[in-house]
């Protein structure tokens, strides 16, 4: 049974709720030796909205915190460039301590040297958001087809999960599909109660969700769902059987969930990955093709997958085509610097359809 996606003309095809961040990226240079950085504007929830706007041409929005200082101005400019409509709760910076737009630091690694990611999310404006900060009735007055949030935003404070649930309920009342990317990050949950709080919090959120994005670790550590026994330690991570077993267990505990999807990745080095994806819809299993990726920047690949798959579903493609579009877009996103897309729809469709990397003339 297909998802009941609205087909009438809505002001917003897609609305995300989450934190905006800026990522400092020294490329392949380890951070301790870095002298220069690229600045990427990102956020697990925002990236999906940006990708759906810039590559796929949908009308998207982001509800987030914004700080009135130069970093905030930089972030706002990048959001405008990607064509995403902002709905900001503004905060004033005190000139010294914040509130701040969070900083994420990451070097890309190279070959046998793994990428490294760490954070400064002290006094983050997004963690100060609370129920009542957004006028959902006004934001959604023209209709919204799809609402999305994620586990990174949920981990930032005790208030954020309640705000997520408030937004989900408002969107559900509009007839929107509700999606959530578990995006379990142990570093973020550790200061606020670790796995115990993560499970309690994420389970309450996921009870409101139609579509879930997450891998085995997300479901085990984020939702506390037990997975099937893995008998072969050398089993390829591209084998979908274990993931589908995990999905079946998750669906039993959350019968509201209609769709679950994730990427499958076998990492041979920082720059050489095998890449696949799987999707489960109302008990039916779908598996993407596989590809070997020469990775420039892996961060954002999962959000690229989510965006392509959501576009496929919203544009009326069949389920296999939707999965393949997500798989193709996520793969292409790892070939760009930064967290958000530089692909065109034609490029995504060509790769999803089997076009290789021959010169396009």
C-alpha cells in the first residue's frame, strides 16, 4: 500500500525542524596541523530540505534557531542560496558567550587514516528552543506534505524532543507524512544521560512517525530494539538480511511505522566505500544496486539518500525507483565537498538508471 502523500497544491512540499550548524573542514589535513578551513553550513535535518530544494526542485522550509551575529548571517545566506524558506526563532548574541550557532569540526581522513568529527555545541541556540516557539498554524497555513526531524536535534536538550512531537502532531493534523532520521550519535547523548535517555526519548518520538530512517546501530542503541543474531562476523555489511530482520523487530514494537530505509556501507578506506541501500514498506523488501565509491567527503551522504528517496516517493515513482534515486543521490553527494548537494536531477536519474562515469559530451 503506497504512502498516503498529499497530492493537492501545498505551500510547502517539505518542512524540517532541526539545528543549523557550521562545519569547519581542513580537507585531508589533520585538524592539529590545519591552517585553513572551508566553512560548510549543515545540519542533519536541514540538509534534507536543502537537497530537496536545490536538486529536486521542491518547495521546502526549515524551522530552526538563528543567532543575530556574523556567523548567523553567514548561515542565513547559505540557506537562501539553497532555496529553503526559513522560519527562525531569533536569539541575540551577548558578544562573548553566545548563544551560538554550533561548530562541527571534521577532517576527511585519507586512505588508511579515518575521518575525525568532534563538536563545540556549548550554549547552542538550537538547544534553547522549546514548545511554543513556532507558530505551526501560521507556518503550515498553506499546507505541508511532509514533515521531518531527527535524532541529532532531539539530543541537544530536554526541550527539543517535546518541540519535535509538537511539530509532528501539528503536521499530522495537516495530513502530512511524518519522517524521522534516528541519526544516533553517542557523543551527543553521553552528556545528557547516554543510551538510557536516548532510548526513552527516541521511542516517544518514533511513536508519532510514519517513515523511519536509520541503520542497525540506530535501532539498537537509539530505540533499544534487539536485532537478529549475526552468525558470521565476516558477513558483508552490504548484506541486507540482518537489516531486514532488525526492521521486522522494529515494526512489531512500532506498528505506526509504514516505511524504514537506510544506506548500507562497507568502508575499505577513507576514500573507497561499497555503497548500497534498502527500504522496507508495509512488509515488502526493496534492495538498491551496489556501487564502489571514490569518496571525497562522506559527510551528508545519508541525508542525500533520504532526500532522493523522499523525492521519489513524493513524485509518484514506484518504490524501487524511489529507493534507487535515494541511493544514487547519496552516492553522488559523497563526490562533492560539503554536506549538501551539487547534483542535478538529470544526473541523479542517469546514475540511478545505470549510467556510469563516462565523459558526458
